[in-house]
């Protein structure tokens, strides 16, 4: 099947970055640990940013934290639901970036770190 996709020059999305912003590092860190522990995201990168936005009739200038949740196609919907469920904002940003060109070792790590791959079955034969 991979050979067919290469010959047909079709692109397959194999990694996703879910983007969201948080009001503080404490709320973000709690969610990040939770989704990595549940294997919905392999990794969450975050950094402090300045945001200018219109909210409730006013322009706001705030410090926020930008989060990049790295996941797979299999886990992305569950991840987005979990972010929405646990997010402190009334109207959270949950944006999806599709990636289809990732180095193979990183992709393998991403798949192994999420629900993408099922654990290998143990051989239960007796010795």
C-alpha cells in the first residue's frame, strides 16, 4: 500500500499538532501531564506569548501560554475532546495542523508514545 501511495503521489497525514492557548503554566502543565499520561499526545511543547484579542466588547493584551500537542491521526479526536473538556477558557482555541513529512525515527517514537500502536502480545508459552 505504501508503494501505491508513493507512485500515485498522494499525501497521507501521519502526524498532527493541536494548538491551544492557556492563561497560565499551571493549568497547561496539568492538562499536558494528563494527556501524555493517557497517551493521547506523545509530547506537549509550550512557551509564554503575548496575545492581543477582542473579547466581550474590548481589546485585550494578555500574556498566555501557547501549547503544541503532538499526536497521531488515531489519537487526535480523543485529544481534542480532552482538551475541550479540561480547558479553563470559556471559548478555547483548539486548532489542528496536519503534517505529512516527518523523519522516520521521530514518527516511530510518536506512534510508540501514543495509542497509535497496540502493545506487542507476549508469548505465554510455558518453559
